[in-house]
C-alpha cells in the first residue's frame, strides 16, 4: 500500500486502508492489552493466549505471502500495527514483531515445500516463533557465532547442533526457533539457517532472565546439546545464513523503532493528561512555560520520528537501494528520541512517575532495550557511515 508525505502539512498521509489498519489495531490493543499490561509486567506473566489470538487478525504473518495464510501487507502497514500495539504495551508488540521477522525469513528464503509445511501454522500463530542469532560471546560481531551444526544420519539426513544462543525472546514458550549456526568456515560464509522445532531432541532452555524491562515476555538462553534437526529444515542451502540474518534485520529495525514510537506516544499522552490535572502554585502545571517547552520538544521528537520511520518503511517496501541505510537511521534516531521522550514524561509526573500504577516507569524500562537490540545504536552509526562513504 502506498502512502505519501504531504509537503504542505508535513504530515505523512496514509490511505484509507492504512487508517483502517491503525484503527482496528488500536481498538484491539485498547480492549485486550492495555487493561492488563501493568499486571503482566508486575507478575512477569507471558500472555501467550492473547498473542496467539492476534493470528485471527492477521498479525502472525503481516508481510507474509497470502498463499500460506499471510496478510500480504507492506512494511509501512506493519509499522502502523506495531506502533498501535506498543501504545498499549511495547513488550507485547515486540514479541509479535520478532515472530514476524522469523516467519518472513522462512517465507523469503524457504523452498515452496518448506513454506507450505511451516508457514500456515506460523501465520495463524498456532506456532509462535523466536529468532536465534546472538550468543554469549557474539553480539554485535554476529559473524563470530560459534553454535555449530554438523551433518549426521544416513545420507546426511539430519544436522546435529551444539552451542547456545543468548537473550532469546519467547524462549521456552515459542514453538519454533529460526537458528543461525556454523556449518562451515569461520566468518559469515560459514553460517547457515535452520528451523528448529521446540520438541527437537537435545534442545533446552536456561532460566528466565531477570530484566530491567520487557517483563511480560520470557528471555532465556536456547541451548543445543547434540540437538537433532532434519536437514529438510535448512533454509537456502549451507552458507546463506548470514545473508538471511542481515536481510531480516532491516525490517526488524523498523519494527522495533515502531514499538518505541508507540510507547513514546503513550507516555506523551499520559504526561499531557497529568499536566492538565496536576495543580501547583494555584494553577495546572501545564500553564508553566518550562513544562510547555518540554511538551513541545516531546511532540517535535514524536513527529520527526514518525516521519523518518514511515519514510524508511516506504523505502523498504519499494526495495530502494538505500533502504538499509534508512532502516539504520530510523532505528537509531527513533529509539534514542523515544526513550528520551518517555523519560521526560516520567519527569513531568514527578514522584508519581516513579510509581508502577501510573504506567510511565514501565514505558521507560521497556523502551530502554530498543537502543540495544536488532543491532545496537552504535552499530547503526557504523552502518550509516559506511553507506555514506561508499563501503
């Protein structure tokens, strides 16, 4: 679906279908996510049932082709969905984002047999998917991963995996894991991609990590100890894994930026409502110029983030030659700006912002990790600079 920037108003003009997507998603989030988000956070509860229910809305395969049950939407459409979901809970939205990134890798790089066998259950969210790239010893240096997959069985009919993945969202609860593993030489050319089912023998999970934010979704190590996986679950042949991983991250960066934008919009809305009600020195605090300047800067940051993010998503939809640079710019700018906006919203609330029941401190905690995952914002600067100087 196309959208265009309106040069007169500075607004990004969405078409009727895109506005309908926003409204439908926002309605679902307001009814099924927002009323429970603080409880999920407090209780470290993973709302698997609610996440799976979004499959009926088409959220299990937002930009997956329709012949396998996907919605066949574009990247801008996906950004609108993740933004609207994140206004209710960034952690909830990000889990669906990760699932979609994993499913897209199967759709884009799998054979027709693999697509027909795996994706219908993923797009319906009967199967929830996790993405496994990061390891205890390789984060930003993804090409240095050590998890190893070796051929075994009659005629090499299986792979045996050994190693561990770190910081895996949904680990232990997800049904399938899209795993980057070394099948050959050191470096990116020796990496391949395998789809590992949860019931694969030799697959186990570490304890749930105690985290600053994203409390409503589990984060665990994924451990492979002579883990046996059918060779038919190899995507695109040996040696294609690094290319698959990097291709998936362009879209993943836009998705996580959208999660930041939705969270920051919610924080701004809370701050604006609070400032109109809170009385100090005989008037509501939104009458003080210092606070008005904060609100003005927050709104400017939101709109700048939205314009950059939507433009980057449109470039990815068009397969523009510089879409990778724009994805990196959007991820870096939006996640930094939106964390600052949420932090300012907490400051406007004063001491109440530090209390869980107001919901602002949760947004600050949830948004902080977005500056780290899908490539740290320092790595985003490296990517942007390399594009600029032609490397």
